[in-house]
C-alpha cells in the first residue's frame, strides 16, 4: 500500500468516526448520560486532531490518536459489558452513566424501533419529578442497539489504529531517509577554492 493510499484511507476512517461520534453524542445528550457525553466529546476532539495531523504531517498528533484508539476500544468494551450486565455490572447503577444526577437511561429505551410506551398512572415508585412507564413491542431492545453502536465504534477504532500506526511508520522512515542522505552532503560536495591572483616572484639577494 502506498503512502498516499494509507493517508486517504486513514482520512476516510477518521471522517466515519467523526460522523459516528457526533451521531452518538446527540443520542447520549437526549438520554442525559453524562459519562458517555464526556467520552464522546474527547473522542471527537482527538479525531479532528488526527485529521489535521494526517493532512499536515504531524506525527505527534497521529501518535496521540493511536494511543486514544486503544483507550477508546477499552471504553466501548466497557459499554458493551455494562449493557449486557457482564459480571457485577448493572444498569441500575445510575452513577456509572449519569454520575448519579438523574434517573435517565438510554434514549433508545423509549424510542427504539416498534417500542410502545405506556405511562403508569398513580405510581408511587418514582420521585415527584419523574414518571413510571412500561415499554413493550420493541423490535430490538435498547441495550442491543447500544451494543451495536459500541461495536461499530470498536471496529472503526481498530481500523484507525492500524492505519495511523502505518502512516506514522512511513512518515518516520521518510524523515530518517532524508536525514541519512543529507548527512553526506559535506563529503560529496566541496566548495570551489578561491584562486589567488597574486603571483609569486623569485627574490634574489646579493651574497
């Protein structure tokens, strides 16, 4: 794969990540999930930085992006485990997603495809500023929508990690080759010596 092809592929992956990140940010805002909102904001900033770094040949930006991709894979793996309630994780723990500031859940809980929301009247289970609902008839439960969204983020992150590492390596090889060739300039090129126009004449003295 050529250097230009790798850069173009990385730019395409970053643009897809930017679109997917903005889409996810919108739905997390609608669900008041503050922890994912903060993570999405950092992710969007890093992706923009990677786009700039790829265009302007900024290796440190690409290296930082590569490190973030590893962290991003870990975060989305946690999201998948959270919604599938792997181990001791439970969706009833509000502080994990909302910092315990609200009772909101995923926006897809009430707005998933085919979901029918029915309010429960005269319920004493909720605080005064909340209401109790029942959700039924969903074609796909909200937790699986969140899992699919996180799986897409992981897939894009893995592609971004591979191509960013490759582009970084190519850029570094080019810089090393340039310095190596330039290091022999002092030996391969000799400046012309100035010729003296002063001619030396023999000097005779009386013996």
